[in-house]
């Protein structure tokens, strides 16, 4: 595969800036979700299965222990980003967040923080806290789960927020110099390529530093799983994902960094589509598509040009 030559990928970006491989270490901070506990809503997003985030061993380890354990499993990396991934990683009092984030950056060879959260769970005090770490020289990414810019779809999947909420949070974060990575799902019910390209355009217009693309996973225990079992919902086909994600990449300005262009899940948690069992399947097909139709930004006349350091 030649993805680094075709797409501005996060791994290559880190390599260029740090001069060596930097790896994200995923952490479980013991957070919950306001869209499940009644703070914002109940039941959660229709695509979500809480267990899909759960790692029994991780949950019972301290932040320091989790980082040490994760680092042992990573090859060829000596510097790391601490990634608070599970659930809503800003859904706590600021003093609790400060203690947790501080534990992470205090460990050896941690160069930054990546914090995954919802756009409606990032008050000013949390943005100020993250800004403190940026001002101390740490790389800080605020990863916002948007999924789609279409309010009708957001309501249908029970997200509990609208696109305007995402826009407000993104603008406030970027005004403070924080980097924003938007998580987008391809294959949501009622959406096709046109809607996905509209979402991309809205996200780019709002201002964004990074994007994660994710094929819709229908997972055991989710509300969508019941619709799938009843024959009312299908998983996105590999070809459809390849074309839609490929066109989104081709319509993305070259300075926007792709943190991920596909994703996988394991059975029995994964019900559909089964091609998502293999983490490489989507990336291999996207590599072929972009080689044939053009690199990131080619559809808008602003082609991504890779450098030797990223190859």
C-alpha cells in the first residue's frame, strides 16, 4: 500500500514533525456517557454498544499502569500520545480531569494528549484546562464525535446534540489553539455519498485539523442491532464505503490530517458488515481507489504531495 503518498495520514505527519515514530496509547478513564445516564438522554446513540469500548483489564488499572502496559505492546515507537478514548472523556469535574490528564503527561515519553468526547460536553473550563497543556508544549487533540452534519440524522441516531453545537465547540477550541479531529461515520441510515460529502464540506468550512472516517458498524447490543436482526437495516457494502470514503478524501484539503480512514471490530461483537472484521480490508481498497482516481484534495484542485520523510 502507498497510503502515505495518497493521503495526509496522522502517522506520517507525526513522523515529519517529531523525526521518529509516535504511537497513540489508548486509555480508559472510567468515564460514563451523558447520553446514557439521563444527563442529556437515555439509551445512548443507536449505533453504540457500551461493551465495544470496554476492556476489563484496562478499567482496573491506573493511568500509569495502562500506559506502561500499552507501551509494551507497541513496536518501534519511543514517544507516545496518551489517548483517552472510551466513552466521553471530558464528562467529569475539571479537578478530576486535571488529575487524570496530569497522570498521563507525567509518564515518560508522553508528548501529548488526545481526548475523545462529545461536542456538548466541552465547557469553557475544560477547554481552558486543555489549553494549559498546549501552552506547556504538549500536543493536544480534541477528538469530537460528530458522525454527521445532518440534524435529521443526528436526531434519528439519538445523538442528543445538533450540528450547531459541534460548530460552537470547534470554534471555541480552535480559537484557543487546540487541534480538533472530527469523527465521521459513513453508512448511517438514510445517508449516501451526497450526504457524506455535504458533511465533509460543512466540517471543513467550520474549520478542522483532522478527520477520522469510520464505516458504520452494527454491533451486538446496540439499538441498530435490533433493526438489523429484523431485516430493516443493512451494513454498508465494501464497494459503497470505498467510493464514498474515497471521494470524501479526494474532496478534503491537503492540510487536513486523516487520523483514520477505516475501522474494524471483532466478532461476536460485530454483526455487520463482516468485511470490517479485518482492519486492512477497507484500507487496501481505498489505496486502490485513490491510486486510480486521485490523491487527497485532487477533486478540489489542491493535491496532497507527500514528502520523503513520510514515505
